C-alpha cells in the first residue's frame, strides 16, 4: 500500500503541475494544450473508472478509505475550469464547460461504436477487456452527464457567490469550499441515481476521499494563483474579476443615482408647486383650444358634407349628377363581379321638351324636369340610383333585377309621368317620356357600354313614335 500511495500522489502531482503549466501557456495565448489536457482528463477519468482503479488507504484496521483514480482526475477538471473562470472570466469558463460536455458525448459515441460495431470484429482474447472498458450502461451514462454539467456550472457560480458574500476568508479557503461543495453535489446526484440501495455508505465514502483529494489539490492551486498575483497577471482583490468589476461599476452608478435623487428631493416641493401652476394654466388654455377646435371641426364637417352633396347632386332636381355616376361605375362593376348581381339600365328623355321652353319659357321647362325627377323617386326603390344625365336626359340604375322587372319599372315611370298635370302660364300641359333599357352585365360586362346600349334603345323609341319603352337588342 505504501508504494501504491507514493505512486498515486506522485502521478496526481505531476498531472496537477502539468495542468498549471498548460494554463500558463494558455494565458500566453497558447490555448490548445490546456484544452487538450481537459479532454484527456475526461477520457482518463472514464478509463480508470471503468477499470475501477483505486487506492485503499487504511487509517486503521477497521477503517479503510478507497480513493478512486477517476475522481482525482475529475477533480482536476473542476480545478481547470475554476482557473479559467478566475483568470479569464465567465465567457471563457462557459466555453470550456461546453468542451467538457462535448468530450462526454464523444465518450458515449466511443462506447456505442466499440460495443455494438467493433466488438464482434475483435479477436476472442480481447472480448473481456472490451467488455470491461466499453460495455455501456445508458442510464449510468445519462446520470453521469447530468451530474457533471450540474457540478461544473455550480462550481463557477458558487465560487462567485463566496467571493461576493464572504470578504475576510483567504482565497485558498474559498477555492476549497467551492470545489468540495460542487464535487459533493456531483457525487450526490450520481450516487442517488445509480446506487440508491447503498446510498448512505457510498456517499459517505465519496465525502471522505473527495475531501482528501480537494485538500491535496487546493494547496498548489492557491500557490499558483498567488504567483499570478505577484507577477502581475492577476489581482485577486475583491472586484477584480470581470463580473465583479461590473458589480463594482454598478454600485458606483447606484451611489451616483442616490446622490442625484437626494439633491432632487431637496427641490422637489418647489418644483411641484411651480409645475402645478404651469399645468393649471396650460390646462385652461388647452381646454379653450379644444373647444375652439371642436367647434371649428364641427363647422368644417358640415361644410365638407354640403360640398360633397353639392358636388354629386343636381341642383335643379336633387338627383345625383353625371359626376357621381362616373365615381360609382367602378364600385358597381366590382360588386357585380363579386356577387353576380345584375343591374337594370334605363335611359329617359322627355319628348318634345324643346317646344316647352320655346312656348312657355324656361321656368316651365325647369318645372317639367323637376316633376319628372319626382316621378322617378316615386317609382323606384331606395336601392336604385336616379341620375340627371344632362338636359332632359336621365339615367336610372335598378339594383338586382331581371328583364321583366326592368320593363315593369320603365312602364310605371312612363305612365306615372304621362298622367302628371303641369301648370304652364294659364293652362295645364301633360308630357311624355321615351325610355330605352339594357341590363348589366347581361348585355355587356362594361357598365358605360350598357348605358350606351340603353341610349341606342332610347333613340329607337323616339324614331318609332315616342312615349314608349324599347329594350336593347343586337339589331339596334
């Protein structure tokens, strides 16, 4: 046991010194050897664990401590990550933890490959060795990865917590506490997940031999960091790490903010009174401006509404004008295409209207036009559109109708206007209308074209005797 103990201590010391040497190279921008050593330690920890290499340290005849080689190398990995965190900061430590996780997954892939693919190809004499080293226990592997990830991150954060909250302890003790607590957390997760039946005895053994290993490694680690402090690579005073510099800066910012708040509080009452008076005056002025604006906006809305009405309405009849027709043509066309609705198109003209103006004057002529407009309103629906197209010509767009309905409305208008008695000087006159009809989009899918077709039908009505309704057909 004596030679084994000397060999173990010597080997662990050499690997520890090699870790410090490679870390010194890393500080000088030679990062590769240090990262390679961390990966090597993961594989070496796995190999010695699979082979169950250990050292039995007999403190008495009844009390024997089993020190595992794998746990020793595992502890050195934690030491390496803490070194990187202390000397380089959070981001570098996080990257090294990710390298460690990658190494573990490489070990898993190696186990699966050798056991399931390469094992059948090995000579028979190598089978027992391959099973001892590469026989995978997937649940055990999963628990090992989870405990390692938890332990690595906890070591970094717990060390940071100790530095933040314990001001008087030497850095070596803080390193010892962060390493031992994180290693015991790792052991707790691993033993609870893989050896629950013997949890108490196994975990007790882990506590003892990991405490010994951490104690052994913490001493040279403290000297190594003190050397860095002496040669100027690192100042380990509180607040020197990148995260602590941020915290110190934050404390300074908070102190400055508190100072400004205290100064502001001294003048707060005066400022509040001045601003209150200013706000009262501004509020009174704002209310006056709002009332004035509301009044102006109401008047403007009424004026705009009147302008829109006048722009789209014929002054003599109160019907829509030709401008309005031009605006709604696209709307009606789109609605018809979307819904499949048809529109009846009527073109009306007062028969012999010029003789009314010549005989009785334009006042009577205007009255005739007004009476025809009133007749159109009486004989059509609210959904229909009546338009004074120009002079004594009118256009009517009948919503959602067929040919029979179009003819019925046209005849109702013709008869209704023919029966109107119109005062003219000292006499009463009666007038008639001629009407041409078309249907959109049945006759054509262009509404303006259908209005022209209705105009052709109107021309036919006038040419064949007037006072009649003529529907459009292809012969016109």
